[in-house]
C-alpha cells in the first residue's frame, strides 16, 4: 500500500491502466468534455479549494479532471468503501496531480479517516455522493463553514439527508441537489442504475434472469429502471412500494405489486433501491425460499438488514467474489451480494460513461452556478436552472447526431397567449 501525507491509495503502479480507463470513459462523455474545454479558458474555480467524496471510478475521474482544468485545487475521497477502482485512484495521483484517499475494500475506520483527511483541505466547494462530507462538516467540522461557498449532491440518499438538514434549519450553506435535475434522474437513475444494477447481479452470480421472479423494492426512478431492465431480460417482476402513487404507476406499467412480506415467499432475486433502512428485513429473508439472491443498489448498506441476519447465520461461505452463501438456522440458505453494499459499483463498474456524461455535466455546471452566485444564495437546497438542464440535453442530442424541431414564431405566440382558444 502506498501511503504518504499527499495521498492514500492501494498501488501507484496501477496508474497506467487507470489512465487508459479514464481516457476510455472520456471518449463517451462529449458534454462534459465540451464544458472542460470552456473551463480551461475561463478558469471559474481559480484559487478555490474543492473537496469531493464520490465513487472513485473512471467517470468521476473525468469530472475531477474537468474541475481541475477550471482552476480548482481538488482532493478526492471515496463515498463507498467497496466501489473504488484502484487503478483510477492511482492514475489521478500520478498523471493528474489530484490527491486521492481511497482504497477498494477499506474498512469503516479507514473510510471515515479518509473523509476527515480530505476535509482538512479546508474546502471552499464540496461535491458529495451520499452527504457524508456535508454531514461531517455540520456535526464535527463546523469551523470550516465560514469558508464554504456551497455544495453539490449527486444521490437520492444525499438529497434526503440535505432536506432533513434544511427542514431542521441547520443547513449552513447553499446546497445544489444535482439529483433533482431532469438530465440527471430521468436518465442516470433510470437507464444508468437500471443497466448497472442488473450488470452487477449477473457478474456476481452468472445466473439466468429469464424466467426468474425478480422483486424490486421501491419504484422511484432507479427502481423503475431496474424493473424495466429485468423485465426486458425475461424476468417476472414484482414491485413493492409504500407510496400509493408510485405503486399505482407500477401497476399501470404492467408490474405485479404486493407487500414485501408476500413477495419474500415467492421471489428468486431481490433488489432494494429506496434510500431507506431495513427495507428487506431479517424476517423477510428468513421467509425466502432456498437459494434466493438478495442485492442492494441504494447508496448505503442499510437497506438489507445484514446485521439482523447474522443472528440467524450458522455459517457464511464466500462462493465467489462478492457472493456469500448464508446458511441459516431455519435450514435454508440464501445468497447476499456485495455484503449488502452497492451491487452496481461493487460487482460491476457502475453506470456507463455515456449516461454519467449528463450527470457530471450537471455537477460541473452546478459548481460553477454556486461560484457565480456567491453571496446571493440562501442556506437552502437549490436545483440547477432549467435553462442549463435543457442546454445539457441539447449538447447530448448534438453529440448523438440527433436534430429536433424549433417552435415557429406563430407557435411561440400561441403558447404565450391566453386569448386564443377554440
């Protein structure tokens, strides 16, 4: 393990492969690349310190490189102990001069030490993926707050935490919820999570999805994507929900909807994507049939009650990387993927670069929005202006060679008028 005051990564000799992987991702991120080229010229972050806690992947590396080109003094920690791509971390250190504190498989103590270390960078700007940085600042590093201009948050889970801070009147600086942007959650969450979660399950297990009963817990945008992709692979999909509107939508989309207690008796594969705790309870897992598979694609490892299940484990056998057989005291065995952590990033490579292109364009423009509006924003949650959202979509369509219509002046006048009717 390499470890100095400047970075903490697994092995610097992995850097060459990491650089190749970063460059491969950048080839499929034209929107972010165009923003990076503008940042190079304009330097919107010159003289500002930026601290990020994100999944250390080739795609997030492309974001950090774009921000550094914009003048930011960047430092990076992982937002999940198991999702780090060690070669990418090495490449960021060696070839891009970005200090990284992240090692795949690091224990909880190391993870939290890394979070504290990057906060010692005394950030002016924060990029969060799960709100661990912002939460740490508000709970134990409040002396940093006067220098912080604002933060951006990537995930549904992080948005929930920020909303709780704001509701309690404790949010001390502006926060931009990137996940609320249309070009983020309509695409990254649905198509990115949908594909990568199924990718992770298949890589970890090599099982056939077709013909299986596939239970998706939740029907938010991420869950919608997973349900659609599982059905596309031939699964019989069941959705569990607590929100009647989302449950009704799942019914109208052609899925069976039922309580998790009922679904636990008949499912072959369970995937939780909700952002809440103990969605798949110990009782649910004890009810599952022999050989059921359980996975999570929510940000934190709290959706599956792995700790509760330990009380019923006779033995735990590692079958293959990121796949454990839990032999239970009721005589059955079930299989838990990735220790209950993010299956798409632990067992696979996360979202494809093409969809992350829009998400990270939102992050980059979100950081610029916060800097441009320094001193003008209240200490609350914001969403990127819709004009920027549409510009990201326009750039993405342009990169795909897709053209669309424009409103005529007559059409614009009609839409802006109240007097025209039947």
